[in-house]
């Protein structure tokens, strides 16, 4: 597949996302970055420098984002912050009929067809004011199950904060 066809296919991809607005999969897929390295053999493209990925209500931003394709279809998005960077990778999404989901971590791996999101390194997920924090957060979108793990260090523990109904009107987004 030529470089131009690969890049065009990335811009018009449709994929199912249960966590997203139902209309998101019909929206164009857009990546912006300062640079990119495309490996046609492996089906990977690595974007660097203030990278953003948008499709409908889904927004991912990070220092570096790798997009993995199989037969022209995006199967995984990996957002990473640079070593030593104070920034975390961020993901925002608007589910149908629910409040937005905000997530950040050193690395965010979004497995599109499996409908799973793995966050590692100072991971946090916020939705409707509820906050899940741990070294690793695994979110199975299809089943709605969230697994959290601490780093194993003595004072490191997972944290879950449940908000009361009166505090869910404006939950805000996680700190970068």
C-alpha cells in the first residue's frame, strides 16, 4: 500500500467504539503532529510532537502516539508521554447519554476492536465525578469493568472516589 493510500485510509477510518457517541464511528479520523514515521511493512505510524488524534467526540493527545493498523484498519492507538516530561497522555470521550470520560496516564493503549483501554503510569479515569486512580487502570468498555493495580510500593495504593449525585453536575476534567 502506498504511503498516500495509507494516510488517506487513516483519515477516513470507521471503527466501533462502545464508549463513544454512536455517531463517532461515522466521523473522519484526524491526526495532527509535528512529525511522523510510517512503516508500511509493519502497519505502524509513529507521530511525535504535540500529537492529537480526533474522531467525533474522541480526543487523544500526547507527546507521541503510535497507530497500529491491520489490513488498513486501525486496531490500536498507543499514546505515550516522553520520559521526564511532566505531561501525561490524555483521552477524552463523550458516551451516548452519559457524562464525558476523561483519562490520563504515562501510557494509554486503546484496543479498538476489543473495546479495551489500558492506562499505565500514574493512571486516572474520571466520569460523572467518580475517579479511579492507580499505577495501572484497565477498562473493559464493553462490560463496563474497571480493574486497578497499585505499583506495589509500600505507600502506593489504588484510590476510587465516588461522587454524590449533587456533585456530578460539573465534574471537570483530570489535571494534565
